[in-house]
């Protein structure tokens, strides 16, 4: 069992930055892959970024590549999403997820076993 708690969301102007955090507990965080997804009103939940257990492999959605950075600190059981150059279309609820069955990341929502409660990110124009 893995418990995930996101924080760091908020309201920011276009072009601004935010850093999301996801604190994990419940099992060996350092051995599992983690991901970030987002869901805008009226839309399906979509992949944003994922990171392998060691942090050595990262993958991003094309829409955020070059602007967002996923990282992790296994000593703190925390994964981060640094979001720069934010756009109004980045507005969504952002979810942290854990893939307890793999050490490498995945872009598929179905690969993730545990989810946080989400944190709202709103980017104003």
C-alpha cells in the first residue's frame, strides 16, 4: 500500500512557475516508478511526466517538454514537478501516481496503482 499526498498547487499568471510536491509513505518508495497526470474540467486525465525508481529515466508529454521537470528525492520519499513558463492550458488538477509493479516509468494511466487526491493548478492569462 502506498499513500500519496500532493501539495504546491495554486494560482499563477501565465509565464510563471510552480513546484508541485508529492510525499509518499507506506512501502519502499525508492524501488517504484512515479508519475504525474492532470485532468482539466470536462477532459480525461492525461499523462504529464514519469520518472524511474532511480531518477535516471524521465519521460514527458510533448505538451510540457522543455517546460516541466520531474525529479525525486528518495531520501525524503518525495517526487517533484517543477513547472515553468506556465500557460492557461496547463490549468488542471494535478495528480501524483505510483507504479508499484515497475521500476521504470510509464505514460499509461493503467500502469499506476496508487493515486493522490490531486492539487489544483490555475494559470491566468
